[in-house]
């Protein structure tokens, strides 16, 4: 199982104004990722509003991404669902579609209460695509499942043959480091908090998955280059620049603002799907003004006429 390295973007799922899938926009999204030095796409995750898509829609999105991905752009499919059985269906489909790997977060309505229950869920999901690398997607802010990832690795290592690692979307760097070092660094532990990537690199991160790599990947590539050269001060400066953009996005609603920022960057992914709101035109005007103040147009190739 080849580890994921560099930046993997979690792409937005494109919709028409009426909320239906706009699949023909995916090739442009995939091409933009390659042009910006991104090495993978994590589809149908939180950023891709996977939890708001039907099963058939999720499968269509996966097929479009696999068909659109140039050689070297690895497609990782998120198959998490409140139903483990539906996750298995999505996992088998991802394997048949030609995905590079798949991942699943913990069921989040009836939640696993123990590590044993979490491993049992992941074991069953992973078995539906045994020849494909599987990642447990740890995102407690969304699932409410705060179980130890180190304990998960200890319990799952001998039970899930295709376990590749963890997508670790949490700020607990002490736990992240423990996962990186578990069993001699056996597993691929991907970092999922864009706003503290520099800190994750400092403890050993080699790969990251995030939403802002859709539009400011060049900033993070500069960050990683500076870190690799041993210039920690410069790496911190690039992290600060990225965090200014992230701060504006968060201040304007988070995910809905991120989708509006895609249109500013020349890739219209349409509205959000309920229950997420879509930014109004006045809100977009305020967002655009605040982004200009933190140099977003430069890094995202925003044209003067760009509008969200």
C-alpha cells in the first residue's frame, strides 16, 4: 500500500442552482488540482457534502472523479455513512470504479461507544473492498466519536488486513505523534487540519488532506518547501498567510464561504445543499472584500471580475 504524500484536496461537490449534480464541472476541478501540485482528491467527504448526497449521487461523483483524474492524481473515496451496510456498498463500488483507496468515519447517529465497537464497524466496511487500502477517518468534531486513535490502531492492526492508516482531522498533536510512531511507523497517518499543518510537519507528517488545498495549494506547497529546507521561520510565515485566508473563510460561515471561494477562483461549484446555507450576493461581496485584504486573489488566481 503506497502511502499518500504531499497535499490531497477534499473537493467540493458541484451542483446546479436547483441542487442537482453538475458532474461535467469535475474535470475542471481535477485539472486545477494537478496544475496546483495537488497529488490526490478525497471525494464525498465533509467538504464534498457526502452526508447530504444520495447513494446513487455519491457513486456518480466517484465515477466522475476517477474518469477525470490524470495519472498521478489519486482518488480516495469516503464511504462513511450512518449505516455500516451502506458503507459496504459504497466501498465495493469505489473498488469497482477504480479508486486508489477508501475511507470511512465512524457511524454518527448510533455511535460506537468503545474502541472494540469502532474496530468492528471498520472491519466490516474494509472487508467489502479487501484489495483496496482503507483509512479510518477520525473527525470527532463532526461525528462526536472521541475514541483513542492509538487504541484503534492497536486493536485493528491484526484484524483489518487492508488498513492503511488514519485520516486524522483533530488538533491533538500528542495523539497524532503517537499514531505516527505506532509499531515503528507502520501506518500512514494523514493530517487533516489545514490551519496547523506546519506543526504536524514538525512531528513527522508526510501527507495531508484538506479543503483549502482546492484554492490555496500554492501557499501550502511553499510551506512544505520551506519546512523541508529547514527554514522553520519561513514555514511559519506561510502557515500564517494560509491561516489569514482560513480565518476569513471561517468568519463568513466556513463551508458555504469555501464553496463561494471556489467560484472566485474560477471554478463554480454552485450552491450548498441543505441544511448548509448558500451565501447571498451581499454576503459574497463582503467575503470578496475581506479575502482581497489577505492576498487570496493572488494565490487563487482570482480575476478582477471574479464574483461568487
